[in-house]
């Protein structure tokens, strides 16, 4: 996480303050403060990701309002507005920071505004939604319930949606392939290897990608994250979505941060499907540890990439024998779908033997 010092920011940031700190009241009805920017959709979605990392103690929401989009930073307690302005200027520049306006709203309106910004997100057959939209999801869609929290991955970001679209397409490709002979023997073999995972999600955040793979294909998935809070949230999300028996979440700082972590990743593999929705430099560092874990003919879905970074990530993985199968560009972010060639067709994602009651 990047921490900015107020002293390192241009003095012009102080001009952003619009009035003093809002007055507060004791009790649950205390007002909350929101810093709001009105902009276009692409800018709003790119800013939301950056702001969510910088303002950990606040809730960041983006939503459509008429012909424009709003980016809101909701503070449950009155913030030091000068400090907020300085951090904004350091993060997004003085011009954008000056466009933010501070408002005071009732605490119950703060919660409602946060939820209103998280409308259901569609990505192929997948629909990612909050509990408040649970009853609105069509029965023929694969619903994934994710509440806004400190862990990244509510489906609204272009990187998460790109990975979900890639997964949807891969599963459709597998469905079109004929099973061929020996299906029963393969099933028995998979039962004996029930501890293995068919999908690996590195930097799982909310667990949305691991959960999506588990629900859509009835496969086991292993997710990992460096953040203990994300690990806890991802486990809760897996249980909430009825995928607790299929999704395992572990805390790990990379694939070889410790012998125990490296052994766990190796024991669950090799993986026919790997997700890594992080950033360019961590993605490049993963190549050495990731490629040995990938099953022959397996798929790797990379995201968290700006268009200017996509070719650098692609070059790193090509040097380890992978080739590009598809490039997805959404909201200024790039998702790369790579495969390790094996014959004409990639292997079918194996189903594990799981009781229907799970």
C-alpha cells in the first residue's frame, strides 16, 4: 500500500477544502461525510480502484447519475478534509482533486448510497450482486453474491468483469467438446484425487473468481491472498454462495513465500485453470512459480493490466511457453487469456466428486 505524506503534496491542495469539518451528533444518527466527483464512466471506474486502496477506512462507490457518473468516498466519521484533499492531489493530481466536493449526509443515507452504487453486474452467464438485489437475479443466470467490503472484487471493475467473461467463454468451449471414451474411468481417477483443485485464483480478493469457477463448473478452486482481511471475507463469500465445500482460501504472499505455501500450491495442482488479477510487476514475478503449476494445455487468465502494460506481461509469459488466445479490453483495462499448447484441444476442466448436498 502506498502512503502519502501531506508535506510532500503541492500547497495548492489546501485550496480544495470547502468549509470546516461538519458537525456531528452522538448516536447512530450521526451524519457522515462524502467527497464526491462528477465525471465520465471510464474515469469514474479507474478512479474507484485507486481510491479504494488509498482510503481503506472509507467506502468508495461509483454510480450513474443522469448523463454523468459519480465517484463517492464515504466517511463514517468526519475526516480531516485538508488531509483528504492532500491525499487526493497526490494520488490523482491537483486538477482532479479540486473537482471533489464535500457534503454531509445522514448515516442511513450513506449506507443506501453505497448500496445503490453497486447494481448487479453481468458478465456472460454470471451476475455479481449484493444481498439487496438477491431477488432480482434471473433463475437462468449464475448468481454470485458479493457485498462491498475491504476486499477487492465486487464485479464492477473492468478487470474482474474481464476475467468472468474469459471464464464464461472457456467453459462454453469445454461444453462444446465431445467427452470421448473412458469417461467413467476418468471420473474414478478424479475421485481418488479429490484433494486437488482444478482452478487457482492468485490474489483472490473477495473470492469472486474462485467462487464463479466452482459454481459454474462444479470444480474445486484454491484462492490465495496476501491480505488476512481478504482471506476472511473470501471464505465468508464462498459459504454465502454455497461453494464452501469447493473453494479453499489460503493466506500467502505469492506462490513460494514459504515452504508450507509452496507445498500447498503444488499438492493441489497441476491446475487446468489459473487466474491472476493483480498488477504488472507481481504478474511478471509469478511466471517462474506459476508455469510449473499449470497443467499441460491449461489456461491462464491475467488481468489488472493497463493497455500500456499488456504487452510486457504477454512477453513474460510467452518466454515460458504460453501463447495468447484472447485479449479482452474493458473500461481501460486489459485481460489476457493464455494457454500452454497441447495438441489441438485444451483439456476439459475436471469435475470433482462432490455430493449434491454441498
